[in-house]
């Protein structure tokens, strides 16, 4: 089934100069494997569209079940140079959590009634 990452993951983001950094955290080893398959650098690049003008690098961090994305040329020159109303990388984590991925329903956390 297709689910938004927001339903099964956590993200944290930040910035430095014209780079944004977004880390995506999986709640289980099984979902981390799904994230590695489904959340590619290419998909993240397409999701961010014109907000990211450079490359997107993906780094796997298995000891904390995370994927770390470095977004190049993502801040319109950085906070001191940009004319954007929010030239910082703090909102990129929220945007990443909107990405939909394909997940086996058996891997999803059970919700208590």
C-alpha cells in the first residue's frame, strides 16, 4: 500500500550556507530496508523540484536506521543572500515527510484503538 512517510517516519533538517541536510529515520529495521529501496536520491530530487538546483546525495546511516540527504544549492545562496521568505533548511524535513512510498501493510506499526 502507498503511505506518506509522515505516517511511518521522523525527519530532521538543517542548513549551512547553500546546503540543506535532511535525515529520515525509520522506526524499525524492516522499514529501514523499505526506505533504502523507496526513498532514492532521484525521488527526493524530484520531490523538492526547483527548490534544489544542485545534486542530492544520499548517505545510509544503518546504526540509527537513517538516510541522510545533502541537498546542494538548496537555499538560494543561503540565509544572508537569499530573497526567499524562509531561506533556511528547517522546512525541508517536513516536505520530505510528504513523499509517498510503497509499504507492505504487515510492516506498518499497529495503532491502538
